[in-house]
C-alpha cells in the first residue's frame, strides 16, 4: 500500500470462491486481515548504541533487515522471528566476514568465511563450526580440501604446503591419522599409517634416488624390524605392499607404540605449521529484541594454530640417500634387515635381495584370511565362523543381562543352574537375528557374576560390546604357550579372548566365588581380569569354550620385549632361530634386572604376596608373570661405532646412520615422575582403569604420573606404566655375536600381570612331578606342589626386581 504496509495472506481453495462477492477492496481487507501477518519496515535504536533497520513482525525482526552493533559488527540478510535465519552476510570489526547460510542465529549450512589474516574457508558449517566437506586456503597459501568435523579436519582430505609437500589420506582431530601418503617436495614418499601427525605403524618409505625401507614407525621414528633396500637392489612391488596395507585402513594391527628420533631418513626435523586463522571474536545476535539481539552463541572463534609435523628428509638427507644409491649400484644383490629402537639402529643383518624378495612381507601384518569351509573347522582349523559365533553370542549375552537391575551376587549365581542357553539358527528365530555363520548353540556361564565383575572393573556395557562385537572384528593371534589355545584380540587391543579346555573351565567355575571376593578386596590385584566365560556348541556336537580377559599390554607404547616368567629353569629357554619381534621369551632368556623406585617396588611385592597366597590356597600351580618391557632410546649413541661386526665406512650403510645420528639431538633423557594430576592423563576406558595411582618415594611419597619426553603423560598403576631401569647382565664367558645388546642400561616402562591361573595341582600333576623329579632337579621343573611353587616364584621375582642396597 502507499503507506508502506505489506499484506501477506493465504486461503484454502474453496475460500477463493467467495472473493467475487466482496463489494470493494476495503471489504476484502476486512475479511482477510484476521488471517494475515502484517510486516512493516522500521528502525530501532537501542540504549547501548545498537541499531536495526528492516522488516518487523510485531516487535521482532522478521524478513529482510540490517543490524549494526555498537562495536561495529554488521549483519544484513534474512531474519525469522528475531533470529538470524536464511541467507545473509556478517562482517566483524576485525575484518572477518561470513556470507552464506544461517539457522537459528548460528552459522549453519553452506557458506564462506574470510578471516582477518586472509585465510578463506568455503564449505559446510554446523552450529558455528566447520563441519562436513570444505576447502580452506590459509594465509600462507597452504591448502586443505576434504572432510571436517566440529571445526577440525577429520575423515579423508588433502593438505598441500607452500613448500611443495603434500599429504593425502585420513585425518582425525585436525591431525594426520590412519592410512595416508606423504610426498615431500624433494620427491621422497611415505605410504603407510599415521597417528597424531606422525608416522605410526607399518609403512614404506621411498627415497627419490630409489632406496626403499619397509618397516614400522612410532611417533615418526623407526621402531621395530624392517628391511632396507639400497638403490638398484631387487625389492618387492610397491603396489603389492600398498595393497597389503589396504585391507585394514585402521592400522590397528600395525601400531608400534613408542617414540624417538629417526636416524636414517632425517638429518633435521622440518616442522611445517599451517597458519590457521587467529582467534576472531564475533559478536552475534540474540533471539529476542528484549535481549537487544545479543546472542553469545553466534560468536565465532577460529581454532588455535595446529602443528602438522612432517618429518621429511631435508636436502642433507637427500645427499645421504645418494650415498646409499651409489652403494646399491655396486651391490644390487644386498639388502639389510634392521631393528630400530626409537630411531636408534640396534641390529643389522646383511642378506641377499634375491633370496628374500619373494618372502618379504610387511612387518606385523597378520596372515591373509582364507575362505574356509565348515568341514575344515571340524578338523580343528580356526576359522572365520568361530569368530562370528563368538561375537553374536557375546552381543546377545551382554544385551540380555544389561537391562536387569544390578544386585549383589548370591550363592545361586555361582551354581550349576546359573547358565543362559540360546540356539542361533542361521535363518534367525523369534529371539535371535539371522546371521551369515553356521548354526550353533550358545551357553553363558554365571551371567550375573560376570556382569558385576565388568561393573567392578568400570567397563561400560556398550563399550564392551563395541570392542568385541563391532564391525572391525577380532584379530587371531599366535599362542605363546604349548596349550594350543586359540587367542583373539579385540580391534582396540583392550580384550583378549582365549579358548579353554574343559578341565580349565571346571577350575575357573570352581574358583569363581573366591576369585570374585579377591578382586573385590584388592583393586590392585595383578591376577588376570576375567570378564566372561562362554561356550559354543556346533550342530555336530563340537564344543568350544572361551574366556574373555583384559589385555595387559593395552598401551600406546610399543612393547619391545615380552617375557613369561615362572621361576623354573628346566626347558625355560627359547631357541634363537625361533625368536621373532613379538616372541614371548622365557626365564632363561631374561638378561635384565629391573631397578624401581622404593615405594613402587614395595607396592608391587605386597600385591604379589597377596596374589600368590590366594593361588596357593586354591592349589593352583603353573602360573607365570607376563612381563612387557618398553625400552626408551639410550642416552648415548657412541657405542654403535663399536659394533663387533662393523664393516668399513666405505662398505657399510650403517655408517651413514651413525653419521646422521651424531648430528641429531638425542631425545630428552630419562623418565620423569611428577605429582599425579587426574586431568592431565588419559582417562579413556580400558582394562587398567580400575586400580589406585601409586606413590613414589622420589617425589615425597605422593601419587605420581610418568612423563615420557616427547610421547605422553601416563598414570602409574600397579603393573601399568611402571618406570624402571633395566640393567643388562653381561655374560663375559659368552662369545660376542652380531646380535649383542649395544647398551648396558636402559630406561624402561614395564607392564605385568599374573596369568595362566587355571591349573590345579591334581593327581595327574602329582604323577608328572614324580616322574620328572627322577630325571631333573625337583626345584628346576615347573610342576611342583603349590607351596613350593609360590615360594620359588616370589624368590625369582626378587632377583628380577632387586632391592636397592
């Protein structure tokens, strides 16, 4: 109308039939005004200096309008009942501006943000943060194009640095994480797994001159075994290697857990930091006029700068690679099998590329699973169906017991009737879903007891099911013992599932009431944590029994050595030809003494006495201490020069490593114990979450955390994250070999627990003891009466963890 009013109205279809009966426009208005919303242009100035001009609905902005805050922030665009909604443009005094979609007062939809420093993001937004697909060009011309989540790079994406480096692969929380390929400006390339911006797991590093290294990394540094191929030597197909990595993009099975500095590929660390926009404080708009259109939720803040640490060879390392190339041209049939510890080369073996080219596999990768039939399973071969059945049964078991209100266990919960049984036909039933496995029957033992045990160990039922029954599946691992049991590891390394003999199941069920009380009374117990016992019965009668346990080596640190210690000596040594990187060694293989803080050691042996007394009361023998050791890099590298089988500098590729090592700054030495700060350590759920934090004498008898320079801050618990010094016991009578340890003292972090507690000293074992005692010293054999076994076990551990004098 002439006075500026806009009339918006609508009718149902049959209402338009009556319009022609209206005598005039005025009568039309009188008829429709009760059904209309009247928008009128207006201007309002507030006492704080804010100003609005545009369309109003009542007293609220509605339609097109412009709002100017007293601090200079300006919004022009769509409004809906007092909120910024629709298309619009927002400009801040700092120079930042956003143009795109809004919803409910938030940046939400598709839009472009230009920051004061000149960086530009175009893509999806959700509730004021970048979320979805988007492209960001930083002020220094770095470019990221890919997926975002809650303001950080997450998912698949590509990052290009201005210096020519480029990464394509997976991201998480704004850092390179998962499978990805990095190509440096000088032409070097790494294809493998990443964690928090560092190479972490299996991968292949290809130098521009043609040299290749297949191996494992931890936090950007070589850690573990690998193979180095000089330029010109015959090596496995790079495409074949990449395909072998492709079958598990999570990289779970290749995580090498440790930290240090790479000595072969790097002579300097190049840290490339894309300049994310500086924090921009943005004033927003409120939901109502009465609040002066001030909405703190609209304040947009860019994330702080992030470091994308790319450890690529510098120009110096390229020259070092060149020397490898010249050597490879002369000796193209030679490759080097190497073992690193946090970037430090500790062993090297020369072999022929011709002999090994057809055998080499990426380190730590599991064997490929073949399709197996039901008949092969009946012949005793472990197969895919068994894993599926186990996952289906556990999902059913936990889902059924979780809704039941928790209560204290009763004597009947341990009895023979405390069983849950269910049949799982392949086509499904009224109680079970259809599945792709074979028909089987499921039995769950003492469900209420294990439900309470899981709660006692602070395991969330949903997390427990996702760890074991998630889409990632289970990984079959080799058995370290002679039992022939099948072992499965959950995808997140938190749980180990082991098959049981019938006799072991009977012992476990018999001891369960006392076990329940023991772990309830002693939160720091070292004894294996049991979370469930189940049985699968197949259609033709074959029965397989399982127990679910906590993985004692669930840690972000790499376990360099594993030991199974019983305290006996007869047969307790491993053949040298059978030792692999993850082989579990035995008593006579242990060449170290571990020296601990006084209070840590006291707490350790106090619990060992309690646990051994408990096992002795149940007449249990044959148990052992499973010990995992994470070695920190030695403080000095000079001893490498005195390698017993060192070749001349002209012929040895290791001489290149030594030269580079001397130019590197060694990681900060030692392990640091500091006062415990709960908010500073990782509290992610795991099998070790239950248990008190230990006190250390060295920090005034206070609870402590362990700081590993360059790696992490860890909570110190009994058997978990315990710092020590490993003193290598040198045998002077032993002839030195190429595999001799190069250092005598290491800083280590140890993990331990008492395992294999299901063997009773029964009549069969008594006969075995008598027979073996005729051939060997009774104190050296594993089988002996419980009291003697317990004392010998503790005495041996006193030698492993000696008291400081």
